[in-house]
C-alpha cells in the first residue's frame, strides 16, 4: 500500500473555479489548473 500524502491547494484569486495551484507538501511536485478564461492571470504569475 502506498504511503499517505497531503495535497495543498492554493487559490490565488480565492475562486475555486479560476486558477488553482496544487502541491504535494512533502515533495517538489506542483500542478496548475487554468481555465481558458483565466489564462491572463496564469501568465502574470512567476510559475508561467
């Protein structure tokens, strides 16, 4: 059985339907979900 992990989700605008940044708290793994309508917010961030 795999070990348990914790995922931290950051909502830069506070809206869960907009830009979402998820990270594994114990690893250097990051996933970014961007709706097409929020691409301008994404490209303004340093992660882009």
